[in-house]
C-alpha cells in the first residue's frame, strides 16, 4: 500500500502536496559516506584521467593538477556542506537555490544536473561494456566477442537488464541499497588497494621486464614509435597544460558533495554531512594523487604517455597492440600471480555496479522534491508504506535511464559528454552564487549555519569568500571546455544536444507555473518555506 499524493490537500491553502514526505531517515554515517564516495567512482575516474589527459595535454603532470585542484574543489564542497547543514532535505541544490535565489533557477540548476548525472549512469554502463569489460577480458584471457566487442544490440540488452535490476533494488528500500553497496564497496576496494600496493612495491624495471615478455611490443619500441608519429612528452612540467588538465580533476571529483540530494533520509543529517562530504573529498584526493603518482612511478611518465598516444590518441591507426591501454588492461603487467591481476581488472568493472544505486537515488529524490513542490505530477511523491521508497519516481527514473541508454548506444550521446560538462559547470556556478548571497538574502537561516561559514573576514562572511572561489573555479572549467581540445566539437549539433536539458527545464517550469496559477495555487508561497521532513 502506498501513500497517495492525490489524497493530499489541493489548492492555495496547501503549500506542499502533503505535510510530510513519507521518507524515513534510515541511512547512517557510513552509508552516507559510501554513497558519496561511490559517486566519485575513483576506478573509472582514474581510468579516464590517465586515458584522456596524454591525448590532449601530453606534457601535463596530473599529480600537480590534482594538488592544485583539490583546495579549489574543497571550496565547492564547502558550498554544498553549508547548504546541507542549513536545509537537509531531499533534492539538494533544487531546494537550496529555489529558497535562496529564485524557484526558476533552482529548478533549472537541479533539472540540468539530474540530466548530467543520469547520463553518467547510462554512459558508465556503456563504458563498462565497451571499455573496462574488454580490458578485463584481455587480462583474463577471454576472447569471446560478448566480452571483447559486444554489438550495440547486445550492449542495449545488458544495459536494459541492469537498469531494471537496479530499479528493483531501489524500490525494495534504502537499507537493501546500503547493504548492497557495503558488499560491493568491500569487493571493489580489496582489488583497488591490491592495485595500489602492487604498483608501490613493484619496480619500474620489473614492469619493463613484464611488458617486454607479455605485451607483444617492447618498452623502447613503444616510446620510439610514438615519437616518430609526433608524440613528445619530454621536458619539465608544462604549467599551462597542467592547469588546463585540472578540468579532469574537477570532473572526476564531482560526487563527493552529493549528500544533500538524499539528506532527507540520513540520520543526524547535519552532523553526517560533515563526515561524508569532507571525508569523501579527503579520501578521494589522497587516493587520486596516490594513484597518479604510482602510475607514473611503476609504468613511467614518458612510456605511459606514449602508450596512450599509440593506443587511444593520434597514433592509434598505427598501433599493433592486442588491447586498448586502459588501466584495467595494464593490470596484466602488475607484479604478482595471474589470478591477482584478474581480480584487479575485475574490480575496475565492479566499481561501475557499485556506484549505480547512488545515481538512481539522486535522480529519484530530485524528481520527488520537484513533485513535492507541485512542479511535477503528484504521483511522483507516492511513497511505499512497506519500503519507504518513492516507487513511481523510481520507475520514472528507470525509464529515463533506459532512454539515455538508447541515446548513448545508438545516437552517440557519450560523444557530447565533454560539452555537457559545461552545463554542469554553469549549474554549479549558480549554486555557488546562491551560497555567497545567502547571508544577505536568508539572514535568519544563515545565522543557524556552521560557525566557519558565519565568521567574517574583512566584514565578508567566510561562506561568501568560499563561494566566490567555487564559482570562479567552475568558470575556469567552462573556459577550458570551450577553448581547448578538451571541449570537443563546438558546432551546432553538439551544443544543441548538450543544452537540451536546460531548455526543457525552462519550458517545463513556465508551463507548470502557468498551469498552477489557473488552478489557483500560488507557488510563490511554497518557495518561501523549506519543505517539511
């Protein structure tokens, strides 16, 4: 039996669809940390960073990029921490921006980010099946085409099954989700810690020996071939390239601040937000920088760049390697027994299935929040009395992800992810502006904020200074996306596809606002209040 929103008070006298969400605070501090830490998705993030950077900026030193980007990203995280403490409700930045700046901006920001993050769910399914899965198959010695090069139809079938399975898991309840994620966390990080330790204890000369024996190419041959085709990673640190490459750091860090999206279901949300957001960033920063440093140490900076250039970049047409040189495939050349190498490669694959419930949960809680404010159909707030989950919203999100699966596999949506990052950056700038303005626009609420945020430096609240750094940092990400090779094609087609979601959000908001006015519902009153728990 479900709590039906249709039974709620309708009309201007009822600000929300009902007086309580129906959601239950069932997630503890460790659950919250696992959710945001999974969203950072380090195994995929480090694979993308180390697979893409040498193609665009071969001179970039990603260890330095992460070191510079981390304090900037920390300012962004403090913006989300500040708002999570002030308004711990499902929907995160939708609630915060709509109650601080304007409901239109809140919906625009959250709709756009929901689209970006759900696109990542679909993209990661495809990435698992077309990149990480084949890399693991190479390590395991599997040659069946279902594992090495599945067709589009086969990928669509598997993505559909996974989408349905995760939707079912989400409906069963957040405690089941938490247990699933605890198990997958353990399996993934047993493999990832083994990966880090093996590179730490293994010597570069040992790798060269392994490579020359098993890869079908020679260490020096890879470097010389890449140089002959125009690749050059010599010299010291190229500061321009290293700074531009920070855009990947911002991209792969995103997720550690997500506690606010499902804060309505976390016990002691205000206190837990500190440990999950700050802890998530610290853990992510340490592991990312350690991973980059060990990759450079074990494989060699110059060799690794040359290998990526030959396997994935400008020299790919001349490569004779039997595999694409992603990190999961390079597990084949780690020190240790072969079963250990297979386990490491499998951990890269499993990581995608570890994080997927977090993406689902973000989407369902965001549309739930829209509906609770009457910006979406009331049925999206139906909460199961048995499972305490928004069942209709979960099914809706599953259908959206299935559409994104199709667009990604058959229409090449993933090719525009770099442009979509600009949409994400623009949304984060608006959230930062809202935080910076909150001390003046929501004075009483700001006074209840954490001590560090309400303190003043030169008469300016600390949160405002932090928000300025956050906004400028994401402005740099947008600049980089559109003024370097990182941003991909800048023609009409990629731009239209990337900014379709914000356009839909504008139209949706205006139509719903007009419709509610005809019903006699004054939504402006709704957005003067923080939603009930």
